[in-house]
């Protein structure tokens, strides 16, 4: 994990973010990101009460995401975002799945699509840690998802400390 993060962390930005999913590995090609409410509460308690972190909290309700191939359509309140997302590299262990992405936004006219591969509706709680790492909690009706999103270069030891402590606070309350 550290080798992967050392390679990609200096290059992180809003167009090349590092996405770290918290969950459990099913096998080499599948990863379960569905978490219970208890797991999310444990993760939030660690971040909230960690005195070494400066945090800012933001909540957005009623987000809809639709995917068609590598196209992402995101509807937040009265705005629409269109992105083309490609996965550059991945790393997986028993409890985390890390992806580096290439995101292209705003320079394309969205295609007209009538059938989507997937459709997601959720509420989003974003906790910004030290003004550099976003902890995103996705609240779907039946389960939660938790991601760390890195959009600017961050020291690898800070990232690994947060990941390791989140893994320690999580009590394997996965759904599915």
C-alpha cells in the first residue's frame, strides 16, 4: 500500500484523485463497500475526536448519480455535472480498495443517453480532514459507503495513519 501511495500521492489533484474505499475483499476482482451504521459511526468518532485533525463538515441531501460506460452524470440540487472517468491504477487488500482516476470534466457536451448501466440515489456527508483529505460517507437507504478522497498531494504517512486507524476502529460490520 505504501509503495502505491508513494507513487500516486504526489500526483493527486482534482482531475487525478486517489479514491480509497473502506470495506472487505470478496476476491481479487470484487470488493464489498457496503457498511453498517455502526461501522460508519466508529469511523466518524475516530475522525471527530482525533485531536491531530482539523475537520470541516458538509452535508448534501438528494444526490443522484447515473453511469453509462465510463460516463458519470451527477445531479445535485439543480445542477448537473458530467464527467468521463477512467481508472488508471488500483490496489486492494482485505479492507481497502484504492483507485487512481483520470477525470475529465466541463470540456465535453454530455451525450444523450436513455438507458444507464447503474443509478444511485444517496445523501452525502463530507468531512474534510486537514483541508486536504475528504472522508465521504454515502448514505443509501439500506447501507452506507465510506471513501477517502485525496485531491492534492498529501504526505504518505498521514494517509497511512488515517487508513490504519480507520481499519482499527471498524468492527467488520459489513453488509452483503
